[in-house]
């Protein structure tokens, strides 16, 4: 993390928050008074009884911090009340869930009772009675014990270890607070203590103790380029603890001014007179400099009274040379006026400021709506960029408010449909009036670039993403309380629009057969890696509104689909058919809404052949239309490697058409057509494997023959459900086939059947969970007496329950009946969200890649900051048992988790994708992660939310796409 330095005398270094994992660094020990090993041994023996390992999750994005799971350190500061001190960046500004582990490995639940708005400390509370097997002891806070040269020990959970003890010497007491970068938490307006102790990830919140066992500082961060560590002084932490112990609020004051400790030589350059320097040096002989105003926020108490570069000399007539004394005065003067004496360019100026309550500009509530979270802009974020503390901060840009894939953090929402949103209350009022699926113009600015406004048209989602609700922090319970902000208004009536296509010089008015398909994916299932996709589709039937598009664009039916016609009219669409192998989907929109002369594409009944001259009509990602005459180069069977980490949809057993033009690689969608405009093939994007964290894709053509068959079935029966041979083939050259035992007679038949390619098909993998007559390694020579030389020959099985296959197995020719597999129920239709894990039956890609289905309870994904993340319920695992009870089905799983209450530990037996059994325990949190179930009934999805416990109910379908039902037990 690169440091941003605002000082001219300090060179940049790379810093880290100490709960960020990094490699340990060799210590550089400063000189000082040393103590015997026996003394330290006695001290450490006492100290470790009070040190705890804190395992925590920040469950929601808040104030620039994403949801995360991590671990750190804390220590008991009040044994009778059960109070633990740790870092503020551990407690976090938002919802927190965690537990502490004592030295004897007893575990207790902890909840936040205080997090400082500015300084890097916070307090957690636990029940002392929950610790049964050891006496809980507290450590005394002695801020004045931090002195240069003092030998110290950092006792904590370093680098993820249960206990680590690192030694060092304090070298400085007057360092400015380290800067960890923008759009994240940074301490300021405090001195920091510097030492060389080489603390690493997980040591955040560790006590820094002297040989007497007194805590003299709090571990906070360090440099990743040296062995330097940074400790927070304890003056403000001790005061806050004492307030909490007395049951008093922790008053915190501010004038919205950031000060920076500058050395005396820099102060002279800023205008400090020799007389004032002499006076301040004599008053503070240990001081190296004075406080200089670095940032004064517009609209704050100090605005237009204090200027950047002003040197602070006195407050209320008291000379000042340290941050700690400024904090003392401000915290005791909230709501009152203070007098500030400053030096500005050599002139002495006195200003009067009214001290503001710091807690009022520290957000303690947020709103969830449309897949994003929002709260008031905090003092923390405003200070970094010198902005007034006002506006609505987009804590997480997901769902409707997803901006782009590159800049996800730091957005301020200015208006919705021209209505300003200056604070959270105004935002709530605006959103109460916005119905589901309404398109709105949203204006935003990024904190990194306030010069330019970002305007985007978004479609508000109030059906997939749950309730419109407010979360408010409750410091008594340590949780955030939710309340509903009301239902969505009635949707706007559908309006019919007219438009015209841009004329193109294409045969058969082909430009009138293209539409744009936008797919928004609210829930990650089936291992699909993205949340929204856009490409072009081809109109198959203009009267029925049927469009074919790549499955890379529309991966499943749990999504919102919008079709844009003539670049002008947007209309909602739904999935009609998803091909299980051939990478295409057929969707349907209401053509009565679209008053446009859309033309059905003419599909060719003749197959594409190698060497054919075709017209390539492709669309780029920028929706530019590229047209070129080209030649079909080859039509091999497509080979897309399976994704090794997460099984997800991929096309198999498909003939892939390649063409002789470099323009094809620039176009993810399009068609290959005859020169009269008859479409012979679809040009599509295929999702490939993930390489070095990047999803690869393939761009090839597929014949329209299979699409024509599906279209015919849809028009006749309303849907298409082809049967398939549920195996994956790969090709062998004839020379290889001969070695495998294929006879010369069959080799001659194969040559006669295909003049373009000399190949046979071998079974590479059979899908798990279905009876198979074919085995891996079988060479299939013919199907129903037709020689099998092209992947398209598998179409013969689409309407048959079984086919006769001529095969070679173990060099022996044989003939057998092979059952086909129905695909009407092959797609995921039931999803369970439990403890932040997304669970469904193993989807087709899993069955294609695995040898055995261990259960029908498959973990597909998990939410950040959830119990699933915190306790290691990893995706691609199969849940086979819950608390010892076998759960082979989703019904069985639901029956077992219905017995589990909020906050209970659950024992799960898992089988990994690599067939390794394992057992984990996971603690439920139904408050932040309630159990939900999504079920597809054939026409729409129904969502049921179980708030506490579960029972079965009869569900009546609504006319909406998604019905949201809450169940309280």
C-alpha cells in the first residue's frame, strides 16, 4: 500500500494495516535499557492471560471498507465488565460479528460497544461468565509509560498465529499518523509511536507492554519495506474506556481541521518568527515542531477562520505543541466556542470556532436498496479529499447502481431523475417514490475526480435484491437494527413506442433482425463469474418476439433480460429455452410493445461447409457493425477446457466454424450468411476457462440447424427439451484410431462419410449421476447405423430415448443400446441461501467434471463477510451431513437446518470436489444472513425468507416475476 505523503521532509514508504497479511520482516532493534530474560518471562506469563485472538467478519460494505473476514488481536482492559480493546480498523465502522479466543482456547462471542470516529482503537464486550476454565485478568493502560528507549514486547496474534511475542525498543513518540492510502481508514490528528518489532498480519490490536506488564501503546500498523511498526498512544483510548466504565457517552469534538506535525525549520519557512520559535521551544523542550493546518474542510467550524499552512500556537490561551492536548480541549468543549491563536505568514491571528460533535458526522446507519448500500458521507472520507461533509456515499456499487467493472469505490450520489440527494434522508424520500423496474437517470461523482459528473441510466431493481430497509447501529447490543422503509410503489404502465432501424446496405434487411440483449444476473449460481452481460441477438420470429443469443450472455433464467430494438426501444424479455450443450439461449419479448418493422431472419436449411464463401456480419463490443466477405476455414469440434477451480457452463460436442478474417476476433456476436442474406450460422462468444484470474472466451460460429429444430419445437409446444447423450467427446485422428483397435473396414467408412476431416470420436468424460452405457475411452463409430464423423451427427439422439451405437472398447468392436438423457429439468431451479452460502443441486457442469455426486447439496458460491466465509464453507463442496444427520437432498438439508436457531454452532460434514472428506463447524447468523429459498415454478421465481426458524407453507404465485414472502417462526 503506497503512502501518500503531504510533508516535504519525509520520503514515501509502503505501509500496511497490521491485519493485512504480509511476510514477516527481520527486526531492527534500537538500543535502550534491557531487562533480563527472567523478568520478561514473568511478565509475558501474566500478560498472555489477558490477550485474545479476535476472529471477526465485517458483514457489509461501509465507509470505504468492503465486507471481509479476518483475524486480529485484542486484550482485556476490564475483566469484571468484559471489555476488550483492539483497533478501530478491526471493529470497523459498519456491522461486525466476531468471537475472541483466550489463551486456554476458550471462545466467547464479542460485540462492539465503541469505535472511535478518528483514532485507531475500539472496544469489544464479552460475557465474563462465559469463560469457565481460567481467571480473566485485565491489563492496565499506562500511556505515560511510552518513552524513547523503553524495551517493549508486542504480544498478539501475529501473521495468523495463536500467539506471537515480538520484541523491540521505542524509538520515537512524535511521528505523524501513517497514511494507508485513499478510500480506506486512516488515523490522523494524533502522534504515533515508532518502534522496530516486525509485527505482521493479525497483530492489529496487540498490547505493547513494558517489563512491568503495563500496556504503553496499541499496535496499529507498520511498514512493508522495513521492520518499523507504528503504535497508537493510549491517552484517548484510556479516556474512552473510563467513560464507558462510568456509563457515560464518549464525547468527541472537532473543528473539521486536520493538523500535521511539522519540524521547526519548516514552520520558519511558513512564517514562524524567531521570537515565537524561541518561546515555543522553551515551553516544550522535547518538541521537534508545531502543528500546522493541512486540511480545513469547507463548511466546517474552522472554515474561513483557519487556512492551510496556519501554525497553531495556542488554544484558549494555552500554548499547544501536541495533538493529545488539542484532543483534550476539543473533547471537553463540544458545543462550546474555543479561541485559537495561529501564525499565518508571520502574522498572529486569533479565531473563534464552535466545537462540533464528531459523532454527528460519523455515519451510524445505512440503507439497503436495489443491491447497493448507501450512507451519509463520513468525515473520514471527506477529509481525504478536502470536501464538505455532506452527500450520500455509495458504500457498495452493486445491483442497479453498479457503475462499471473498474471503479467500484468512492462514489457520491448527487441526484436521481434530477432530484437532489444531499443526505440519506433525501435519498430515502426519493427512493420511496421509485417503482420497481423504472429507468432513472442517476448522477454521481467519484471522490477521486470531483471535477466530472458521471451520468448513467439505471433500472431500479426492487424484486431480486430484497427489502428497502434501514440499518441503524445499536451500541448497547452491538448489532445493527433493521427496519423496513416501505414497499415499492406500483409499477409504471407499459408504454408502446415507435422507432425505425438505421438503414444498412445488408441483404434481406438483415439489420432489422438484430437486437441488443442486456442481461442482469442478481445471484451467482452455477459457477457463472459475472453479474451482467450485453451482446447482440438474432430475431428468429418477429411475430412471436423470439430471439437467439449466446449463453455467455444469458447463462440461466435467474436474471433480468432487456431487449433493445432499433437502438431505441427497450422491452423486458424472459428465457424460453437454454441449450444444455450448444451455447445458445432463446428468449422472448412482447412484440406488441414494439412498433418497429422487425424482420425475422431467414435461416438456411443447408449446412455450412468448409470452403464456402459467406458474408460475415458482426457486432463489436461498441455495437459497431462490421461486414466482410470471407471463407469458411474449418469446422472442427470445439474444445473448451473445463475450469479447474469452479465448474461452470461450457459448450461441448459442438462443431465450431472458423472463418478467414481477423475482424471475427473483434466481434462477440453476429452471423454468417449467404450473399442473399440467408443466415447459415450464428457467430457467438463462448465462455472459456479462467487463466491467471481472467476469464477467457472463444469466438466461433455454430450452424443454425440445431436452432431451427429448437425453434420449431417452441412454436409447436411452447418449449424445446431435446434429449442428449450426456457424455463429452473428443476427436482422434484415424492413425490414432487404428492403434486403439478400429478396423480397416470402419476406417474406410469414416473416410467415405467425411471428405473434410478424418476423425473419430472418443468418450472423454461421462456425466456423473446418470446411468451410462458408454464408458470413458469408448470410440463411437456410428449412431443408428449412421457413421459418426461430425459433432452435428449427435442431433440424431435429440428425439429418441435410446440409440444404437457401434463402438470400440478395449480394442473390441461391439454394438449396444445407449439411453439418452432428458433435459427438461437439467437447469438449476431451486436455490437455498444459508449462512451466506448459495446452495443448489450440482448443476450440469459439475456432473460433467466429477466422477461421483456425493450429495445433491452443493455449495456454489458464498457472500463476502458471511459465516460461510468466516468458518470455511468453501464453494464446490458437497454437504453430506448436518449435525450428524445425512443430507443427501435439498429437502433433507432444509429439514435439518430448520432445527437450528440463530447463533448456534452447526457441524457440517463435507466432501470436497477432489473427494476429500472434511468436517467443519459454522456459527449461524440469521440477523445479517437469514435463510432464503428461491424456487422456479416454470414461469417465475418465488423467494421465501425465513427470519427465525422455518416451517413449510403453501405458496400462491403472484403475477410478478418474483414474489417475496417473509416467514417468522
